C-alpha cells in the first residue's frame, strides 16, 4: 500500500491539483463540443433536411456528455472543499465514493456516446447514399431536392452520391428536356426508353480550375474535338462523391470524441488517486487530534472510520469548519482512542 505523509499545506496543494484536474476535465468537454460543432456544422445543416432525427441524436449525445461533465465538475469542487474543512464529516467517505463512482460512470457514458455516434454514423452513411440517389432522380422535378443537392455539391465540393459518374447512371433528365429529333439523343436512348446522357449539373463544376467546365457534352458538342485532347476535361468537375464528403468531417469529429474521452479517463484516474490520498490524510490527521497537522495518506485502501460525536469531547486544535450561515462549529474528540493504540 503506497502511503504518503502530508502536512496541511501538502493537502492544500493536493486539493489545488484536484481542482486543476476538474477544470481540465471541463475544458476538455467544452473543447469536444466546440470542435465537433465547428467540424460538422456545415454537414449537419445540410443533413438536417434529409435525416433530421439522426442529426438531433448525434448532437444530443455529445451535449448530454458535456452537461454531465459540468455537473461532475461542480460537485467535485464542493467535495474537495468539504474533505479539507470537514475531515470528521460522517458521510464524507460515502459521498466521496458515490462521486467517484459517478465519475467512472461518466467516463463509461463517454464510451457509450462514442459507440452510439459510431453506429449512427455507419447507418447514416449507408442510408445517405440511397437517399441522395432518390433526390438525384427528382433533381428537375422537386425544387427542394435541387436546392439541397446544388448546395451540398457547391459547399462540400462533391459530385454525385458515391462518385461523379452517378449522374450518368440515374435517369434524372427527362425526355422533355431533350430534343427528340437530335441524332445524339437517339444514340443515347436505351431500349427501355430511358436516356442516360453523360451530363452533370453545373454545381458539379469546381472553381479551382480556371477553365470552362465540361459538364454538359450535349450543349458543348461543337467543341468536342477541342475538349477531347485537353486534360482539363476531368479536372473541371469535382472528383469525390457527396457521401464521402459528408463522412469525412463526421469521422474527424468521431476521432476527436474518442481522443477527448481518453483524456477524460486519464484525468479521472488521477482524480481517484488524489481524492483517496487527500481524504485518508485529512482523516488521519483529525483522528490524531490535529486537523491542521500532518497525516498519513494512502493511495489504496479505505480511510479510517470517523468517531461519533459526543458532547463531552474536548475541542481538537484546528478541527473546525463553517456550517449554516457562516457559524463555525468545533469538532470534539475523546482524550484517547483505544482502537488507535
């Protein structure tokens, strides 16, 4: 059993380290929320129109974890103060254990939040591909889908659902938008009457290439010869699909959530050790009759039980604390403790 002899000043330094660790836990939780929000804000705003419940679930899980960390931090500061001022508090050991168990449950909840977010992300990516394909087929029919897809492809620099070629495989262009007498259109028409021209919306064009965008060969047919030999044909369109563009920031937020939870776990282990050291040292000093003196604390094991308060006890030097509205109460102790001899 690792034991350390701590003076009153030493216990105050341990308490200061505990407060710093609690503040660090709270800061890490806030950083987790801020990073996840900044990373996924654009994606979440776009997905809100497609998978609203999933978006709210992801945000709610992260916010719940942060709020629980805030409650844990507030209770921890109060507990550290009580352990310093009230070493004879009969319920101190029980409350401390409950608070430590709550901290461990909070860390476990962070792992559950991470697992839930990961599972939700997988389901979201799987459903998003089919949802976007449905929207692409209604691109020129439903204005809301057209607005969403154009906004997504411009803001996220993507094209199509899984790849840019999806626009060439989904019948999103109706024959009403094409010239049926055109020989080019007749060549592209299939036996089932569907027309799958190699045309993509203008929102697939990338602004990074300072050249005309070759997104509609049907309207740029006269320039086919000049464009065919140019390397800018493929470079003028976004190269990644929108599912990957949505998944990338969500994966970064998920990794950040895992990293921050590991930090919180490390802080919690240190807090458990220091709380044990502080409580056992303070109670050992109080049982010796010198609350302001040195006491032997242990990192492992349970602290000694507090004696019951008796009116005939004498006042122990330094064992007083504030109760009620600022009134100071004195801790009385027996002249001798047979079980300590």
